[in-house]
C-alpha cells in the first residue's frame, strides 16, 4: 500500500496557497511550534500549507509524522474558530492527507474522509485556493486505487478536474490536473492539448519556483505523450 500512497500524496504540492505562508520550518527542526491561541484562520491555513509543502520534500518519516500531527492540531484550532469556513475545512483535508502519508496502512480510510471534507470545502467556497477543493479531489480520485484498496474513481476525478478548470481556467495546476484526468480516462489527444495549455499558462507567469515546477511537469508529460 505504501507505494500508491506515495504517488497520491504529492498532490499537496500542487495545491498552491490562498494566503502568505508563515516562515517554513528549519530543516533541523522536527516540526512546527505548537499553535498559539491568538492565531487567526488565515495564519492557521498558511501554517498547514507550509507543513504540507515541507512534507512533500521531507525524506525523514519521523519528521513527516510530526508535520502531520502539527497540521492536525492547526486544523483543529482553525475549525474551533470557524467550523464552516472553506479555509479550515480545506486545512483539515490537507492534514488528513499528510496523516495518510505518514500512516499508509490507514490511507484508504483517511483519504475517503479527506474527500468528504473537500466536498464540504467546495460547497463553502468553490474558488478557494484557485479552485483547490475540486483540484485536490480530482488528483486523489485519479491517482488512488479503487475499492477495496482506496477511493480511486477516474471518471469522478475527471468531473472534479473539469470543475476546477472551469472555475480557474488560467491556473496551471488546474490544467495539469485536468490533463492527467483526461489521460487516465483514455483521452490521449485531449490530455496532450491540455498539457500544452498548462504549459502556455505557466509560461505567461512571472518566474517563480512554482512556475518552473509546473513547466517541468507539463514538459515531461508532453515528451512522453503518444
């Protein structure tokens, strides 16, 4: 089970961030400091995004487990402030994703719960994080195996990817998710065209590390396309 969990959970790197991040955790630290009672929804959401970004590149399983635990605490604190807001629901979903990566034997159950919370976040604010709830839903559904191992469902993943791309059609991660979903459901031509759209959209943005990552993903997919 561990191998498919590792392939699903890097979707967190494609989420983007709806608010500025707090300083990331230094490499020598095991996890972020505990949240303080004065943290706002925006600060807690940014902290969870930072923990997810750190986890995506962290090789130490103990540190990933600590990051998942901290993200869960931050999500709890956020939900205590605003239980129905998209930022806190999205943060809870992200925290569950980190927990699934840290505890792969429970990944099927955790990702199923994650998808339900993402649906609530999408209902609260479909445009949050550049249509993040639909985008992350799509990537989990198209990358995870189907029943009984996981919650994978390529057809519903494609529907979610189309929602994200309709809401924010110029955001490269939405186009990358749609291209991957099209490929997974057998539309090679549509996938190739959408990867090119994603590349063009990324190329039009100012240079950043995220932009370079999106360009690299599109280029790799286009090189391997039939």
